[in-house]
C-alpha cells in the first residue's frame, strides 16, 4: 500500500485498509469475495478467510501467499480509484 500511497498521495489520503474475517455476503458472483470498497467511508476491507483459502498459487509458500495478498490490495486500490490495473503504474513492470 505504501508504494501506491506514494504515487497517489491525494487520492489515497485518509483511506483506511482493514481486515475482516469473512464477508457477510457472496458478492453476487461465483468467485469468492476477497475485498470490498466503500468510497463514501474511504475504506477498503480485505477478507482474511477467502484470501487464505484461495487456490491456484503455482508455488504454495509464504512468499507467494504474501504476493497474493499484495495482489488483492492492488486490485482493491484499483477499484477504489476507478482505474484498471495496467493504468495505475504504467511502465512499472515493463522490464518483465
């Protein structure tokens, strides 16, 4: 989050990111609800259980689980700012 706050200080000033054990609903889709965004309250809430239980990591270790949590935070911030993931930090990953 600190990287994104450094790039978008005004847009993310005062935005709180928190964790909750599980969502209260299913999000209306077939995928697990990993986070919610409330622009009016300036909050992003990540859900611990769906993130911890997510499958599909090609390597199941602490480092990759941390990357997945960071990925969830990144997606939530993208949604909060109303931008697509590739728009948020253009050129940042071009060396890959």
